[in-house]
C-alpha cells in the first residue's frame, strides 16, 4: 500500500469520555430543561467541527 494511502480508523468518543452531568444543573439554573443537554452538546460539537 502506498504511503499516501494508509488506512485510518477514527473513533468518536467525545460524549463517552466527557461527563456532562455537572452541566445539567447549570442548564436548569438558567431555565433550560436539563434533558436537552445532550441535544445541545451534540449540536454544538457538530457546529464546532465545521
């Protein structure tokens, strides 16, 4: 296999390794429903990677 065509394997473990539990209380402190934290995080992560 040519050096410029090496296989690559990528794992997306950001939510797995990030404990978002402390942020749930902050969401609720500002009046946002705590259960929307995962949706917010997924959206902000997707936006940041563009």
